[in-house]
C-alpha cells in the first residue's frame, strides 16, 4: 500500500516515514504544498497524509486543488490547531479525517487503516464513455457489446478504470497489477495494453486507452 506524506518538518517526516515503512507501507514525501499537489495528481496513492501548515501552499489549498483535479484518494489532515472551526474548514476543503498534533503513532496507523478500508468499497459498475465494467461479475461491455477478457486483462483494465483520467506509470501499473516483485525489465505491460486495445478500442472510432510518451498510460474518453 502506497502513501503520500506532505509535511515540511524534516524530523517529524523522518520519524513518520520510518514508522510507516516498518508498518508495511511504501511512502513518498513532499516537503511543500506545490510538490504535494503535483505528486498527488501524477501519482497513485492509497492515502494522503497532509499537514495544514506548509510552505508555498497551505494544507487547505493543497486539499482543494487535489479534489479539484478529481483525485478521490483519502486525505488525513495533520495540524496543531485543535478547534471545531479548523476541523470544519479541513473537512469542507475535501479532507476525510483530521488528526491533531501531537498524536500517537498507533492512532495514526488506525486512522490510515480506517480510511483505506472505506476507499476500497467496490463500485457496482465503472463507466468510461460507453465502456462499462462490472467488477463484481467481472464483465465488460462497450457500446452494449460484450467483451471477453482474460483474468489479467481484466485486472489491468479495472486498475486503469479505477484511475480513469490519471496518467499511470509503468511502475505503478506493474506493482498494482502484477505485484510488488514486478520485473521492470519485461515488456508485459506493453503487451497487455496492446491486447486490451485490440479488444476495447479496435472496432470503435473513439479510443479510450492512451499512451503518454515517457510516462505510461491513461484510460479516458477525451
């Protein structure tokens, strides 16, 4: 599970990153608001831990920009301000939870677990233009026509669809579809993307699977 920690206090960041890694999480760090927004929009994370007081952009502004870009990743706000008014501001900006400093590390872990559990609720269907994916029955249709996919093709399409509109790197796709031991030296991803294109895009004028050169792939209707 991958987390984004947006925090400018170097000592606290070092401590949190160490503890989170020991708890089994992969952690990326941004030390200011601008970097945090960029990483949240361009990366794929299971939870974002966001400090309120940051250089360049404060936590509220960061939170609003993340939500403005249609990123639905759970956001946990960290702040020294313990007031109802501030909690309301954070939640209204798009945060999912709020933790006041100082806090116990065990409580932080518990809140992360709760947020990621909630975000794992599987939607009944995912739709991208005329492409409809049912994750429960594992069926796919486009324009009402049933499309037959192998298990791995379905997993890849499902991951792209759950992150529709977001450019996903080959590393992110590999880790989430093939597992943490994915060999980046292989061309599995490109091969399977081609398989999907033949089944999803070939017979349709509007292409949904797009290549972003030097980065990865994105599923979108635009």
